[in-house]
């Protein structure tokens, strides 16, 4: 049980950081929100992948690529809803 939770935390952290690197601009979210972003992205990525391939399977986690795509989707929606995205000024 401990290793499963630790695995999800590390997986979410990596997927969240990759999503934050892909989406342009500065994100003012901390480490915990980055982990939650990656975990939520994995669920969203699994859901979208299920819809595109074999139909609705329920909420299942996705692999690395699906998780990053899902995390990008979640991050863009989060930024739109909260208005937290700041543009980098040159």
C-alpha cells in the first residue's frame, strides 16, 4: 500500500512538471498542486484514451503519454477557471 501511494505521488509529480513545462507562461502552483495535477491528468488521460479507443471504460489511469496529455488539459482548464495564469512580460 505504501509503495502504491508513493508511486502515484512520484508519477503525479513527474507528469505535472512535464505539463507545466509544456503549457506556456508561469504557473504559480506549488509542489502539492503539481502532484495533484499529474494524478488528475492520469485519470483524465485514461478517460480520454478510453473514449477514443474502446469506448467508455470508466476512470482508469493512463500511461506516461496519456498522463501528460491529461495533465496539460487539466492545467489549461485550471488556469482558465481560476485565472491564475500570468503572462511573462519581456
